[in-house]
C-alpha cells in the first residue's frame, strides 16, 4: 500500500485526515515540523506528501521548494493543504513546488479520490503568467523570512552573550569571595599542624587536621581553575616569563601526586630531562597545566596502570608527553575535551578526589591546560586509539612549549588563525 507523509502541526486538524487515509489502507507517517519533514522525506521516500502550509518556523511553501530541489525527493508529489483559503493560494502553492492543492477542511467524500488521483500521476498546472508573478512573490516572502530569521538569531546571540557574561562575572565574583575565607582556613590549618607537633597531641587530632588541610587544598585548586578559566576567557592571563627547568618542575609536580599514585598502585616512569634547554615560561601557570594533565592520567588509568612522562626537543620547542594506560578517548571527543565544562565520563563517577578512578571533576582542567599552553605560544593535543574501559588503550597528551617566549604579535596572529 502507498505510504503518505503528512506534515501538520495541529493534532486536532490531523485527526480527520489521518482517519480517512488509514481507512483507505494507506500507511500514514505524521510529522509536525518543517525541518523534521525534510529529514523524514529524505530517509523514508514516501509515495506522496500532504503538506499543511501554515506551519510555524519554516512554512509549507519553503519546505516544498526545498523538497523539489533535492534529487532524492524531487519526484515525490506534494499536495498542499490550507485552511483560511485566500485568493491565489492554489497558484502560490504550485509556484512553490507543490503538485496539487486541497483546501481545508477536507471533504470526506471526495478527499480519498483526490489522493488516489495524485498517486496515479495527476499534476495540477499553473498558467505561465501566474507562475512568474507567484514565483516573484514566493522569492520575496523567502527573503523577508530570511531577514526576520537573521534578525532573530542576531538578537538571540546578543542575549546569549549577555547571559554568558553575567554567568562569567558571577563565577569570578563568587570565586574571589571564596578565596578569602579559604586562605584563612589554609593558614590556620598550617598553624594548627605546627601546634600539634609542638604539643605532641593525639594522632587522631593530627589526622583530622591533615584531612582539613587536604580538603582546603582541593577546594582552592577548584577555585583556582575557575578563576584561571575566567582569566583565559577574558584574555587576561598575566604571565611572568622566567627561565625554567622543565625537568625540575615536572619532578616537583610528581612529588605532589606521589601519594595519589601510591594509593592507586600505579607505576610512574619519568624519563630524564636534564639534557633539555631551559624554556621561558610562567612557573605558576605551567605547574597548574602539567598538574592537571598528570592528575587526569592518574584518574583515568586503572589501578596498577602505567603513566610515563617524557620530553623531547623538536626544533625551537619542547614536547612534553604524558602517556597513560587508561580508558582512552574517542576520536570525535579529542578536541571537545579541551572545552570548558566538557565532561565525558558519566557524572555518576563524579568525585572531588584527585585520584579516584574515573572520578571526573568540573570539566575545567583541560581547558586551563589549553589556555595556559596557548598563552605560552604553544599547542596541546591528545593522541588515543579510542575509548575502551576494558582494553584500556591509553592516551598521550602533548604539551608543546616554545623555548623562547612568544612575541605578543605572534600570539595575536595565533588567535586570529584560530578564528
Ligand atoms: P575533569 O575535571 O572532569 O577531569 P578535564 O577538563 O580535566 O575535566 O577533562 C575533561 C574530560 O576529558 C574528562 O571528563 C575525561 O572524560 C576526559 N579525559 C581527560 N583526561 C583523560 C585521560 N588521560 N584519559 C581519558 N580521558 C580523559
């Protein structure tokens, strides 16, 4: 039996037409939106399309024109259905690409015969002069609609930008507000530690203070990442370039993560880096970037896995590689993971621990890494065969950093290339 695609946004209007067609034994596919109709027609190749003209968004005239321009759908007869018939509707529909026209409400007695006729090849004709006039009118309507849509999009875009700015301002303010009490907690925890050692208090109190210290550290890291992302967004990272021994920096970061690696019983292999030249870099920010990559390597690698850090000189830059034997990353996610707030893992795994297996955070770590490395005039990317939590193909993150600091105009040129 022939298949009919029925494009109608009003469910009450579609009921009668649907019943009549189904009673005749036709298979009816209903769709209530213009773009979805184009998609379905391309996929399902119906034998006939019944098109309500007054659809919200893209209207039935425009959809018909589009369908008649596609090689895979141009042969399908389109019959327009219109309520509130106004003078010239029929010619307007035919000029837009429809093959026939039936006014609404449909006549229960004649409707099935009309459908059968269109299925057997009936095509309504339009006079040459009317065609030219209606085509011109149709084009004008399309251009007007396009203009209105562009204006709407522009306004929506401006509104989104405004909301995004409000959000960013709020994040920065909230983070600054958090920083002050955090510094106090941090400072007093250090003092307490010293007191406990001096007074020889019970190990329990010692442990409590240790935990307090770790929590404060973790919290300040999160706040730092939020502030850093905001600064990167606003292009306001204030880097202080000094000659830096990358090997020494890596070793001191590894030191920081030693207990997490021990807890996860992972093996960390750091290749010698003494032979490498010093680079001009900002120690504080680069430390954060490398630490974020190492922390991810620990988190996304199972217990007993291997993490390897090595660095080679490639021309005028150093390529720092952090390789893990973890769950890996799918090819289509490799760029997106560097976007802020992008979290691949199921949020059920979310964890505030810096080491828990697959314990994703806020999705800010890699965006800070990219911002910091690019502010140094470098590049960051990841290589991975794909995601597989059983086979664990691993990932290798590359942080390529120029040995000399970038000239400001080079950074500007780099930004422009990105756009
Ligand atoms: P998060 O704080 O959630 O870890 P990141 O920006 O650091 O955020 O990472 C973004 C996403 O990239 C993570 O949610 C994770 O899915 C993926 N990812 C990052 N590093 C690795 C890695 N070494 N192996 C596998 N997936 C990773």
